[in-house]
C-alpha cells in the first residue's frame, strides 16, 4: 500500500490536498488518513536511547498502587512498579533485549495466557504501535523490533501484513491473573512534558481490580 511505501522512509513531497483525495478514494478511516498525512509531513527525529527511566518518572510509578510501567517510542519497557510485577511477574527477570512490550505480546506464552482474547488484543497493540511509530519505522530501533518479529513469529507476520492502524484510546482491559482470575482495569497512557519520548502506561482498577 501507499503508506507502507512511505514507512520505508522514501523522500516524497505530497500536498495535503492529494492526501485527502487519496483518503477519500481508498475510504481510509480517520486514523489511517491521519497516519498517511503524518508520514508525508514529518521527518524522523534522532532516536533517544534509554536503558532506564528517568529517576523522577520511576518515583512516580513507584508511588502508584496500581500497575504502571514506562515505555520508549519503540515500546521498550524501561521502568515499572511492584503492582505491575504482581500482574506480570516475569518482567523483573527478563533480559533487557527481551523487555519490549510488542516482542512480549507475540512471544511470551505467559503474557499470551493473560490476555482473554489474545488475537484481538495483539492486533490492537500492533495497530497502535504502527500508528505511533509513523516515520520512525524507517529508523534503526523500530526497524529492528519489526524485522526481528517478522523473522521469528508467524502470527506477527500475518498481523503486520494486515496493515492495521489505530490511535490509542483509553479503554477497559481485562487480564487473566494466575491467582485472582479475570480482573479488569482502565488502560490509560500519559506523555510526560519533560520526556516526550516516553509513555507512562497505567492500569487503573475497576471494581474489584487490584
């Protein structure tokens, strides 16, 4: 598709009028149209490499009683709190190069069992990853995780070829906990104004959630 070509970092000058016309002809959703528009207008920023979360953001998530973690632009997990370990214990024992949310969703059997509808959830995650990445997909960090998953995971290859695009929206999420059974949270995400390359992801309890 056209936006797959743009993702590869091609140098192209396309007016917004052309983008709007193509969106109408192809009947793109609002998320897909916004994605294509961003690809034609933005340039990839130099990647920020982080091995750990800034101390003040780690203190923030540590102060929360509900599960929370910190993501980089390529979805590397660089910080989390004890409540997130309660939800997903493996996070503390993973090697750094495996501590990537997209990688774990597709390769970790424990995380897969935690998602009651893995097929739907994984597609939603991937569609959000693609929408957020935009022109960064041509960069080394994003290209590395995508290429690694395409080479090793058939489910990822199948989902990636569907070209799903979806911007993040706060919503309710369910997890299957090893001892608590089915639990429900509201899934929220914030971007710190002093670290805009990071996302703070929070699972706020609903009902009897932790």
